[in-house]
C-alpha cells in the first residue's frame, strides 16, 4: 500500500510504500505516483528563485520513502502552494481510481 501525506505547514510531501498492484516495472499505480512525485520535484527545482533554499528531494528505494519539501520566499508562497496542490489533485485522482493501493493522509 502507498501512503501519501502532505503537510502544508512544512510544504512537504511524503510518499511511503509500494502499491504492489503488479510486479516491479509493470505497476501502473506506482508509475503514476512516481510520475507525479518527479513532476513536483522538477517543478520546484525550476522554481528555485521562489525558494529560500534549494528544495529537498529524496527518493530512497531501499527504505521505500519519497520526500519532497521546500521553504518558499514569502512573496511566492501562493505560487509554490499551487504547485503542490496541483500535484495533490493528480495523486487524489490516482487514489480514487485505485483505492486498494493508495491511502491519502493529512
């Protein structure tokens, strides 16, 4: 099961686990979640001028944990929140389509 947690105060998205909807390399649920996670990371790296420091992006396959977080500059907080919320809408769509494999928290 994939567990997805977003903390809006910390601007942090954490994803743990695997869907196990299919074997590795054929799991469309994991692929969809990973695609959205990497899109978030790339979006934040491309928006680095809006951040106080470079974003944190960690994908530790051995620990089955993915973390992406950042600290936006005050004047850009709304822009960065929009990036996170857009990705979360995508993740919620995947979770609704595959409720046996994903749980959204927080």
